[in-house]
C-alpha cells in the first residue's frame, strides 16, 4: 500500500516585515493539503493517440488540493488545453459561490510526484483553478479509493491507497 506522508512548511511576514518560518499547523491551514502531481492524458486516450500515429503530450507538473468538499475531481481548463485533452462530454458543477455551472469533461491520469500513486480519472470536470493557486482539485470520486488523514494539530497529512 503506497503511503504519502508530509508535514507542511510555510513562510509569513513577522511584525518587522521580515520572512519567518510558520509552524506546520499554520502552514497546513494556510495552504491546505497540497500535493505535487504530474497530470497527463488518461491511458486509454493516450493509447488511441499512439495508435493513430500521433504524439502524446508530455505530463504537466503542478499542485493538487486534496478537497473533501469537491464531489468530483477538477482540472484547470487552461491546463487541459495545454495538454490537448479532448472534451468528451459536458457536465455541471456547483460550488459554495456558484450555482450549477456548465463544465467540460476531460479524461486524465494523475501521478503523485515521487510516489507510486496513480489515479485514472476518466470524467474530470474543467474549471478555473489557476487563480486559486492550484492545477487540480482531487475530489471525493478519487479520494474514495484512499485513506486520507488530515492532522491539523501537527500540520501533517497522510494519504494511502
């Protein structure tokens, strides 16, 4: 069972305006449970490209927020364009600030950088995420395959499959 365990570090400004190290619990609270990921086209779609003699776009490395509030995994729409992902369907998503909003659906694969943790996400919702500092929301559709522990007291997370 692959396990990712990390303690968060962050910096902030002290009263004198200089950068200081923040305690891990505050780092986790400010950043949220972020993990580095490599995002690429889903295996089945990549194979179809190869079978057609086309080149598969290389993976893009970015950050994913482990988001228990998101029912579905979401990718930044611009990143999906950069990866030349096909729009395989149109769906709807909602959030705390928006009612039902139309979105594109993309087939992707997600690898946690440095770990043998790989997710196939054939129906990933497109959204605007870059302005929130993330490339991907790893939602409950994929977290349902994991054990995820958020330890706010120590500023640590643990994710295992």
